């Protein structure tokens, strides 16, 4: 049940990022901008949420801090 709550929160957060990208007309993140251009918003949000979940998992298992590349 905890994973369902976390996944839902990630998707809500991803939708917020997608809305911001659509309003601004693009993103500094080329992967996200290309995804939003070719996929429906909800599909792009789930893909972004999955990417965020993978990053969170990797950071928590390696016990490292996030470094923006």
C-alpha cells in the first residue's frame, strides 16, 4: 500500500512538471521536451514518474546525495 501512495505522489509531481513545460513552451531537459511533444501528457507524466522512482531507488541503495548533471 505504501508503494501505491508513493507512486501516486510521483505521478502528481510529474504532472506538475509537465504542466510547467507545456506553459513555458519547452524544457531545458531535452528528453522531457521531446517526450511531451510526441506523447499524451499523462503518458509522459508516468514515464517521468518512473524515471524519478528509478533515481530515488538508486540513490537510496547507494546512500548517495543527488547531483544535478
